[in-house]
């Protein structure tokens, strides 16, 4: 298991990585569906923390595998089998999402996380044995992941036995998250791994597409729920069409910047760029839940108020736009999105739900989509003007 070259030409995602991503489709669909149920029942805020906790486990497992594979994807028998074990862990985690969301029972989620993490530890130990130049880095990763995995297991059992007070459960979780995020930084201080910038940019782009696809799936579930009533109303059509336009605009904005070239020139900012995507990815997943309920309520009544449904769509969009601009600034020398335009769009989007009691959810979703389309148009126009000015 030798390190791959950081400037390997034409480096793209392997077929195994694409297969690996399919298991995360199941996991993200499960957590999005549960969050949508919470929003529809009027418990969106109460379900937000469990949603973010489970989504962190999904995202962190995906991200750890992705960066490891970028440096050590040997694609031999041992590598493939260990990847299969990680995939099994993802599916176990996905099976535990309903219990985690409804009964705060994280037993199955923790088990799935253990399976994924221990397979990754084995990969790192193998890399340490077979790549002497980066042995210290690999063993640091293996040790850090193992110790923290014991911490997650301890947290679960302390909470289950009542030893850990309810008020300390969330702070314990946050503390473990901080330590998890610190492990790569600590391990790479020994010697940096050979992750490929263009490969990483592609992998993040593919996961973004997966999450946008989950939003499409969630919206489809909402359409099915509305159609069960046999009513096709004007608001139903407006929300469904506007939701699709909104997702297309968000996709367009994400891929405007050349992240691969930026990561190649600014490798030292890869941590903030990679970690910042947690918010981007979580926002897209939450948007899928919000759109599902928004479509569903156009066909029949839900417990949640129109104001809550408006914010269930607007807040994820606002967070997505702000964080997308932030991660672009980190690695791209000349960001294509101007901060004033992004700030104006975020403020406008977050203000729209206040009008929901008078104009309805459909109008808010349509206006949100229109604002994002306008941001796309402004960005394309300013980019074209700048390109012409440089050419002259």
C-alpha cells in the first residue's frame, strides 16, 4: 500500500468509490425522512439536534474514507474487502436512524459507526506497515480513531445506564466531535498524506449531487403524499416546480468555482474547506426535508404552521449560500460570487418566511427559488464582464 502521487493525471473517482457512495444514499435518505416527519408534526426544532448528530456520523465516516482513498486507493483484494465492511457499517447506521430520531436510542447507530471506524483503522494500520515514509502519520490516525471510538462507545453506555446526566449528553457529544476534527490535523503534522486535490474536489462534488438527489427524492415523497388526497392545486404545482428550480440553481452555484485548482494551490486550507462542507451538506439534506413537507402540505393539512414550513426551506438555503461563499473564498483566488450579492440574497431568503402567514408557503418557496436564480444570473453576468475586461 504505497502512497499515490498528488499530481497523478486524470485522477477520478473509482468504481468502488461510486459503489461506496450508494450506501450513503440510503443513510442520508433515512435521516432526511425522519427529519421531515418531525417538521410535519411541528417538532422541527426538537428534531434538529438529533438530525445534526446523526448526519455528523454519516458525513464524518464518508469524509474519512474519501481522504484516505485519495492517498491510498490500491484497489487490491484487501482494500476492497475492508471497504465492503465499511459499507456494511453505513447500512447498519442507516437502520438505526428511526430509533435515534424517535426514541433517542443511538445503539444501532453507534454499532454501525463502530463497524465503519474499525475497518478504517485496519486500513490505516496496513498503510503504516507498508508505507514506511508515512508510518508515523498512519499510526497516528489509527490510534486517534481507535481512542475516540472507545469514547463514543463509552458515551453510549453512560447515557443508557443513566450515569451521564441528560444535561451532559450533548456537551459530551460536542467534545468528541471536536476531538474527531482534531485527529487529522494532529496526524498530518508528522507528514502530510498524498491526497489528490482534483480527486477530492470531484468526490465532494459527487456527494453534493447525492444530497441534491436526496432532495429530489424527498420532494417526490411529498408529491406522493399530496397526490394521495386526489387534489392537484395551484400551490401544489408551484411548490413542486419551484423546488426543482431551486435545487438546479443551488447545483449551478456549487460548481461555478474551480475547487480542484484552488485546493492544489492552497493545500494548507484543505481542513477548513473540508470541514466547512459539513454545514453545506447538512443544509442540503435539511432542505430536502423542508421541501418534502412543503409539497405535502399543499395537498393536505400538516401540524406545522406555515411560518415553520417557510423557515424549513429558507434557513437551509441561507446557510448553504453563506457557507458556499465561505469555502470558495478559502481556496479560490478570485471567487465568482460577490459577498454583497450573497449577503443580500441570504438576508432576502431569511426574511421571506415572515410573509408566509399572508402569502402562503408556495409563494415563499417560489420567491426563494427566484432569488437563487437571480444570484446565478448575476454571477454569470459579472464573470462574463470580468472575462471580457481581462481579454481587453
